[in-house]
C-alpha cells in the first residue's frame, strides 16, 4: 500500500521525467511558420513511416532552412524527427554524421514500411543510422566512430546486432558480444548472430557455451550456427553438423537452400575423411526422402570444397566440376551478396 511519502516521490519523478522529455524535444508543429506547419501537421497525423517520400516530406526537404530542419529533428513527434534527418542527408548537409551522433539515444519506436508489403517497429536512432549508411555514404573512419558509439554506449540498438555480425573481433567489444550471446530472445537470429561474432575470437573458454547454444539448432536460424562453425571449426562442433544432417537434411525440412550452402561450408572446412563422408552423403539422393533443394546439393558441395581445397576432396572435385553450370564457375571466387559487409 502506498504511503503519502511514496506517492509524493512518484509524482516528483514523473514531473522530472516530463520536464526532461519536454526539454529534450521542445518543438511542436505549431512552433513553425505557416508554410511548414501544414505539411508537418499532415505528417504528424500519420501512424507509420512510408517506404517512399511523400509530397509533404519533399516539401519539407525543399523549403526548410537547415536551422528549421534541426528544430524539426528536436520536435516532440518522433516520425517528424526521422523525416527531418532524412531531409538533412538527402540535401547532403556536410555535418549530417555529426548530427547523427547527437541523436543515438532516441529510442522512441515508430512503424516503418521498409518494403511495400513489410513493416516493423524501429527506434528513431536505428532509422537515422539506416539513412546515414544508405548508399555507403559514410567514410571508413566515420563507420569506425559509429561502431564504437553504438556498441560501447548504445548496445541495445538493433543496429548493434548488424554491426557485430560484420566487424572483426576486437577485445573492447568482447564482453558486450558474449553477453548478447547468452541472451535468448524471441528472435533466434539475435542470439545466434552474436554467437557468430563470439566465434571469431576463437577463445577456448567460449567453446562450451557456444556448443550448448548451437546444439539447439533453432529454425530458421541454423545458418548462423554453420557460419560460426566455419569461422572456428572445432571437433566438438562436428556432432552438431551430423545431427543436422540426420534430423533435417534427410527429412527434407530445410528452411531454404542457403542453409545447405552454409552447412556444406561448415563441413568442408574440416578437410578430413569424416567431412568427406558427410558431403558424399549429401550428394546421394537416396539418403534424402523429400527435399525440394536436392537439385542445389551438387552446386553447394562443389562451391564448399572449392573454397576449402584439400587432397581429401580432389576426387569428388574432379567428378563434379564438369557438371557445374557456367553461372557456378563464373562466381566461384566472388563473394556472395549475403556475405558482403557494411561495417
């Protein structure tokens, strides 16, 4: 039961937070000149941020001064804050990166239609970062500064997950990445992509944790398990690959053809008789009862043993090469689109 003192304390805290939020985003639509107030008011009534710019967004971009855009960026409507920053970047304002760094703590969430048929909730900060990196606008040094700022100060942002998937292992990020690797969320890719990042450190003390996590083989995120094993192929992981073959590949329940691509790489990197045996089993159609992706098996095995060439694979490599299409041969030594890195 609340006492009078407790009630007063709660009221003081709420009043304080209200003042802080008011000071943080002090501008209202009505604070702007009449010409801007109309399109701002129209956008402020929207519940979602569309994938394409609207007439109102274009008007704000083309008819606002830089000072006005900075004020909209500090408006009490989160959707307008995103619109303002997009306008700043689209106008190629030279200090757009510095401006971004000052708004990384904007965790208000809004709905954004990132495809015409797909939407999700994103923090304002994540949307600002997406805009800043769109089209590879940031320099290498700016990306480095942004990675440090996000991972060391704002690791709760969704962007942090994208970053740790890409970056090379650095000790200053180790504790943050390991902590994320331990946390299971309702999105398996968050935990498993962190485990992939942790695998890059190749520390013996992490093997037990990673094995326990990988052994669950959560659909549809198994590809992160295979990427992690490929990054650090330890013997304790090989039974996990066998388990996947027995429980998923043989039963034809793969999530996509890409799963098998990364699976074959994870197997091939071991370069031994056991890995050869598993790859040969994948090539035998009689081992798979129902599999819509079997037609890709030869391509995936060939690509894998080409990437991890070894005398143990030479015979099967020689047998498969004449069967490969021009497309497979043409792109053998080129990185896949999914393997390109932003950070």
